[in-house]
């Protein structure tokens, strides 16, 4: 009909076809990654569970059937390790040394990192290179200078001497990690605080430091694990048995017994060494995940 106009046909857009092989590739990556994580979990969990089970066995049971459950759960092993072997004293010394060194390192390291990240001054680049050099410097090369320094200060073979050594050991990593974290924080907030009349100290402690809590928690966990398991520094810098930390106490407990080692109590002491690290990680796990998420968003 002449009076009716025909509308042009609108061609529908071609539907996008999935690229062949994409789904298979993702599944292959997922399967391989889960396989690797499963193997890694077994490598970590199996020795841990074996140590825990062995801590409730007698020495004869450990050698006779190392992978079986104990006939009777020997809770006396923990009492023997804690009292007779002196693990309780060593544990308390480790808590004091690591806690004080961790607080000292986090306070001084965060202040140093904030200055390096926010202020421009002569020698700033050189200081950052020295911090990186401190990370690459082997600790066994520093024990001899530390020995003479602590002896000159009169704190050799003492807990304060170990606190100073531990804090010095963890300081470069703390500054290196937190410097990059403070650089990512918005500087406008610090400028707004200074405009409102806040001093540099107040801006740091009340404004910028609370914003850096995820990074602080991450560094605190990593430093705690490294300091808690430290063995070389206390062995060289502390020979007073009353001031032994837990790693020293475990080594001396095994060596002092000679061939007559109470392996049940030894494993109980090992569990005592492991538990604080697990507790700290579980407490600060959300902080650590928050730091990872914040780093990914930045």
C-alpha cells in the first residue's frame, strides 16, 4: 500500500561468544592453586599436629609408635616442662623481652618512617638507602659489634641488653615497611590538621598513626614472629641462665639431658613455644587482612 511507510528493520547486535579455552584455563588455574595450597597446608599442619600429640606421650610411646594416639594422655609432661625444666621462667623472659622490644621498635620505627615519608630534608635519600642496607646486612656479622657495645653499656647478659638488641634487629624492616605505607596515606588530612592548629606530634599520634593501624598490625605480627623465634642473638649476647629466653631454654633442655631426654616434656615445651605465635596471629588476623585489602585498593 502506498500510504503505509515501511520501517527499516533494526538488526540485532551479534551476541558475544565466549572465547574457547577461557573457562578451561580458569579451572586449571583454580585446581592447580588449590592443589598447591592443600599440599602446603599438609606440610604445615601434619608436623604441628604430630608435635601436639607427641607432647602427651611418654618417651617409650614416641619411639614405639610415633604416629599413633597415646594410650594415656600425659598432661604431666607440661608440668615437667614448665616447672622442672624451667620453661615457665624462660617463657616469662621471652614475653618481657619481645613485648618491650616490639613496643620500642614500633614506636621508634613508625616515627622514623613518618618523617622519611612526609618531610623533605637533606640526607633523606641517604637515610633510606641505609635502612635498606640494614635489611640486607646479615645478623651474624653484627653480633660481635653488639657484644662489645652491650658490654660497654653494662647490659650484657641482661634482659635490657636483649631488648635493645631485638629492637635494633627489627628496626630496619619496620621503617622500610611503614615508610611506603605512610607515603600512600592522603597528605591533605595532615595539612587540614595543621591548619586547625595541631602540632606535628599531635598530627602524627592522633591523626596519621590511627590511619596506619592496618600497616602497624602487619608489621607487629611479622616482627613478633621473628623476635619470638630469634636464637642467634640471645645465644651470643646472653649467657646467664636466669635470663634465658624460650629458644635458649629449649636448646639447653635438650642438650643438658644428654642421652636421657624426656621427649614428652620436650615436645610439651615446643608446643609452649608455638602457641603464643598462633594466638597473636588469630587475634590480629583481621588487621592483617585489612592491611592486604587496603594495599590492593591503593
